[in-house]
């Protein structure tokens, strides 16, 4: 079907990043593009072909498959493809065929290069990394919506001053915003009450409107911390209401600024290390969501954020072990407490349960086991109090199966490797992420190296582990390239844990197994796999970029929930993303699925 320049122009104005181009650049683009029609099941390009440019789907559906014939994506209207291979070496990295009769717009390579060089919006779109993050930010450069207290206390203007004072006392605050029909009229502070109502001996029924500061200065959630600091210093005030579109949405006080500066991982770690009960620790771990918000808003990369948050869990665990020993007495034999799961990999976010176990010195006796059962219960109960909930699968040291002498653990790993049934595959996957937390670390060193050597040498076990690792797949489907959850509480969302980061975690574990690598952290495993030639440089680079984008999208989703007053979770509605963000996330999922296919066909080392 022939397309006129006007039709192409109207279409591209609905496709990012071309919608952001100035009109003269868009007109020049339309003059140079090619329109192709492809019949159903017709080939668009084959793996290794020189690419004629970047393709954008005007009409129809396109199926992308990898070198092994595995489908990695179904694409529809406005989706683009071919850019990864074009920008890498000019050759197709996949196969593409028309699933239905399709009309495609092709942007030739020179045009794509000129657009990238000449327009930041296009350059950013085709840059599939997250390298644009700035370094950590200070209070002065942080956005106000990170600093402010939401849902500030309010009262109507006819509220008696005594009632207003009681509200402040009961809520442990020093100011009230005075509103009428959601409009901010003024602000009353404890200073106003003491300096006007009390000092001037006003009548008991005096309304708060008589002492409030009228038409107070306000700021917007998009302003930054330095704006707050400057206004407070210039005006000599300690409370600034925050409004948006004329509606009161928050307030920033000097207390909020102090709290923001105090909430950092080192300060939380220090308070936990000094705590004497699990309840005291829980008051500290309750601040983790706010820490998550500040760390992400401050421009920290996801691996830094999760490492800092995991450090808090590690400290809580070690403090609970010390408190347990203080209560139960010295342990009868050396022991080692280990974490697995996200804590073991140092990848905890705002949502974490506990996965842990105990390894005991082989000199332990049956009579000694009661001590370690009590120690395990003390620590696991304490972690639950701190918000690290009991593992639904009972992968905890409180389960006698996971509180055993090293010789038993050695038999466990040997049995899983020799007889890799489904349960063995699952347990091995969990236990290969073990990381010592507290106790005698020597109990694990020889066991870890021995197990990795035995596992990597058993080709049948490795094959089963690879098969098990492919059970979690990226959520790629027909609708805008995503397959969302179809029913239940999280219907129409993407599970960014099990279908997002977990597939990469599983791949990294396989590479670690193949290379006998001791790292537990996913990103560290991928880097080490490249250094050990288990994974090619290009494969590692692609997978790291994909993992970074998925992991950061997950954190940003959790931050949005925390900022709106909700508990963080892993379920992201694609509608919450822009076309630009959806396109990048889809590309990241395609990379992961391609790497899964390579591992599944015995080509994991090729990347």
C-alpha cells in the first residue's frame, strides 16, 4: 500500500522518539525513508544479514526469533526492531518474519546515525544502557517530593486554638495547615500559639484563623531541597506547605530535613548494631522504604541500592545472633549462619522475606542440637519482627533440615548433584546463592569450592540446572510486546521479580556453575563469567545492560508506591510506563530471552 508523505508524517508523530523531532527534521526524515510491504510468513531479514536500517511497524505483526528458532518477541503497531544489530555491527542479530501481512517503514543506516548525532532525544532512545544516571545527590539537590511529609495535618479556620493545640500535641507535630474546601488559607504553629494566643491572653474560644500566618509561602513538589533551605533561611521560618495545582499535598519542616540527612544506610546500621531487642531494630528497619526512596532519587545505581539495603539485613542478623548468644550462652561448637535468596546475593529491595540456614561443626552432638534450634528460632523470630518475613517455603534455619553439621550439608550437595530430580534442582538453585553472615566462615570455604567443582564436572546435573533455570521467562507477548498476568490480584501487570530479574539471576547462576565462580551477586557473577571466558564480552555487555534496566525499573516502581503511601511490590502495570520506557524494557526482555535460548541450546559460553 503506497503511503503519502502526509500519512507517514502523521504516523511518525505518534511514535517516540520521532514525535519529539522539530518539524524540519521530521520533514527531512520522511523524504529519506522506505516503505516495504511483506506478505504473511514472509522473511524480513535473516540472522547475519546486512540490515537496511531500523524498521517501524506501520501495519501488521512481526515475529522475531533467535539463532535457534526460538520466538523472542511478537511486535505490533509502532514497535521498532533491527536497531540492536544495526548499531552493533550492521548485521541482524535475530531473524524477523511477518506474522501477518505487514507494512514497514525503514529508516536507512545513515539517517539513523545522523538522527542520533543530531538529536539528544533520538540518542537517548537508542542508548539501551542506563549510563545517564548522575552520582548521588545531596539534600540541596533532592526533589521536594522526597523530602516532604505527605497528608499534612489540617483544620478549618474556625477551629478553636485550644483544639488546634491538642491536635498538635496528640500527633507530635508543631504546625497545622488551615484549609477550607481544600484551599490553603494559612498555617498555625506552636510559636504562633505561645507568641500570640498565650502571650496576649486571648479568649479561650479564639479561632485558629486569628493567630495563623495567612497566605503562607508555598513550594511545589518539583522544587528542590535548596529552595526549601533558601526560603527557610531568608524568611526565618521552619515550616513550608507544598502545593500542586492549588491543592495542599505535603509540608516540609526542619524536622523533615534533619530526618532526611539522618536516614542513610550507615546511620541505620549503627542504630541496629546498638539495639538491645528485635523491637528496637524494627523501628529502624521501618525506615528502609524511605531509604529506598532517597537512594533511588539520589541517582544511585540499583546494585548500590540493593547492597546498602542488604547490609542492614546482615547487621540485623549478626546483632540477633549476638543477642541470642547473650541469652542462651556460648555455643557448644562453632557454627555459621548463612543467607540465601536475595540476601545471599546482596540484592534485597523494599520487599524481602528471609532465606537462611545453619552449618554446624562436625563435632556437634545430638544434645547440642537443642541449643541451635533455640538460636535459630530467636534469630528468625527477630528477623520477622524486623519485617523480614518467614519464608513461605520454610527455607530457614528453624527447619531442622537446614540446621545440620557440615558433613550433612556435604551429603546434601552430593545427593543433589548425583540425583538431580526437580526438588534437587530447586534446592541446589537456592543453595548455590549461599553467603556467610555470622559465625565461623571457615566452615563454608572448603564446602563451597568442593561443591562447585563436583557440580560443574557433572554434565547431567548442569543440563538439569539449565533446564530448571529456563522455567522463569521474560513476559514477552503480543500486546505491545508484553505478556501480563491474566487473572487474580495482579491482573494486567508484569511480575518484575519472577519474570524480570529472576531469569537473569538464573542465567548468572548457570554461568557461575560452569566457571566454578564463587561470587553470589548476580552482577558480579556476570562480570566474573566474562573474565573467565564463560560468557563473551558482547554477551556479557548485552545481558548486563538488560539486567540493569530491568532491576532499575523494578526499584523505580517500588519507589513510586512508597511515595504514594503504598507498600512496595514487584507488580508493574505497563500502562504506568511511557512508550519510550516500554520500548526499552521490551528490548531488555528480548535480550534475556535470547540468552536463555543460547544456554538452552548448549551455547551459553558463546553469549
